[in-house]
């Protein structure tokens, strides 16, 4: 029975790989210092490089695993600080060396995403790209993958930046909030009315109770042509 099961899993994995869209790319942001989780997360070993949930894989490795199931491994890029590039290479041996973008000096998100986008554009002018943090907790990988693939399909034909939100379950002041605006005509996709970063708890409660706001996941999707503008 176990042999049959292993063979079935292998066949399913093969089918998934065959059905992957080679135009899908991912940029993982792994240059943070994890200061908010000190002392567990330290300067020389921030949280993305730790097995934070005791699952046998670090947060960075779990993020890589999540995306390598839905796109080719060679289409995954990692942006980090130069001092962490060896750690990234050690933890993610399946990522080509040229896909690890090491910044000599931290300049937040825009410069490293721009550089990754240029490299991706040189490979595929029709690429669809998702930019993701390296430290997310995802409880339902199947639903997550479905939403990501739908989002990538959407941005392929639309010149815009798509962000993904999560319905809040508590008035959390430590998260960013996205206010939903007008519908776009595509089910589940809306214009953004406003962004609010880490509101006070009373405002967070108002946001949650209004039903108009979602937690900001910091997931952003676009076609590579739009990212280069």
C-alpha cells in the first residue's frame, strides 16, 4: 500500500510540474532584521532563517517550498542583504546562484524589486511576478496556491499592481489595512480606496467592524512590463 501511495504522489507531482506556467515568477524578500521579534530573532540570524514554528523548515524555506509547488524553481528569486547571501544559498540550494540578489546596503523594497524585475524581464517579457515576504504563515496551502495562480492570471492581461488581503479576525494594531474600493468587474477584485499602516487599536476595531478593510499581506502581483514602469 505504501509503495502504491508513493507512486501516486510521484505521479501527481509530475503532473503539477508539467502543468506549471513557465511565465510565473516569484521574488522573495528576505533582507529583514526581524527586530520586532527580538530576542528570538537576532541581528545575525533574523526570523526568516529560523524554524519559527518547529516544522523542520525555516520561514524562508517554507516560503520557497510553497511557491516551488506552483512554478519552476529556477523562476524563484530571493532578495537579501549581502551579509545573508551565504545563508540564503545554504538554506535554498535549489535556487540558482544568479537568482540570489544581495544588496550591499539596505534600501528597503523598491530597489531590490526593480533589479529582480529587470533580470526577469530579460528572461521573459511576458512574465507575471509575485512579490512575497519570506516570513508568512499559511495555514491552507491549497487555497493559497489557487488564489495566487488566479492573481497571476489576472495581472497577465491587466496593467496594474494587484495586492492581496486577508479578512481580519481581530482589531490588530500591528498590521497594515487595505480599504476596499469600487469593484473592477472581475469577481473578488476591487480597486483600493486607501492603505493604513499600523493604526491605533480603536481605529483597527472600527476598520474590522466596518467590513470594508482587509489585512495587508504585503503580497503584490503584476506583469513584469508594468513593474518596469
